[in-house]
C-alpha cells in the first residue's frame, strides 16, 4: 500500500477529475457528485483540523479552519504543500499519530479508512479519538456492482502492479462502524460521515 500510493502520487488526481486512465471510464454523475462532496467538506466545522492521509490535498484544500495535513508518502506531501502553501503539511504515520492528545477539533480523512484491515481500523480510531474531538470520514459508496470489500489488483501508468485492500460503504453502515454519527453525504460514489 505504501509503495502504491507513493508511486501513484503524480497521477492520483486523475481519479478525481477523470483524466489519464480514468478518462474512458463510465462513471455517470461522477463530476456532479465530486462537486457535492466538495461542498459538504467545505461545510464541516472549522477550528483546528487534521487531515490524515491527505494525499495531494484534493479535498484538504476545501476544509475550513486551521488545517494540518499528514501523509506517509513524500511525493503526496510535496504535492499537498505546493497546493496549500499556507497550511502545515507533515510527512508521518497515521498510527501512532505524531500529535498530542486533544490537539485538534476535527480529524478528517478521505479514502484512507476503507483501506484498513480490522486491527488497523481499531488502532486508527483509537488514535483519531485521542487527538480530536470529532471525526469526519469520506470513503467510497457501496453500489450493487461492488462487494463490501476485496483485495484488488491495480496498475499504474508506469505499468507497475499493486495489490490493494479496499472496502465500500453505505452511509449508515459507516456511521455505525464509527460508533455513531451523522451521514452528511450518501451518494452513488461517495459517503461522508461526521462522528462525535
């Protein structure tokens, strides 16, 4: 997973905007739902916000408040820093998080939680609750054409092949798994849950 996201950094936004290998994919309503998701992310409560696994900061740049962004990939951090020069962007691990207890009002993460195995999810949620009072999770919506979870083979533009664990969610299921919360977006492509 680490090698995959480091290698994918330069092409990561292609997935969001439908370029490169995603240009020919049929994703009805994708662009409209990305815009809805950006609006929902922009409406989250501000304050001191931490984005864990920020990637290229595609969504991070829309978070309100005083934002700190964290990613384990040096290349993702480089892109995020160039996209958000005024933000604090840190290279580091999600478990354990390199921050103090209660340092943030909100911990946000997008398309990270759905890649975690059971024991990794539990450890991440403990860390999230340790450093922040609230949690907001964006991930992939479960549709009829995808299972709840699976290991996938993925190929990058350079031809490299990677094996990635992936989960998909319905909004209410994700809220239950996070220990309760409000479903802020439950679409065909994305879910967003805010959990106290």
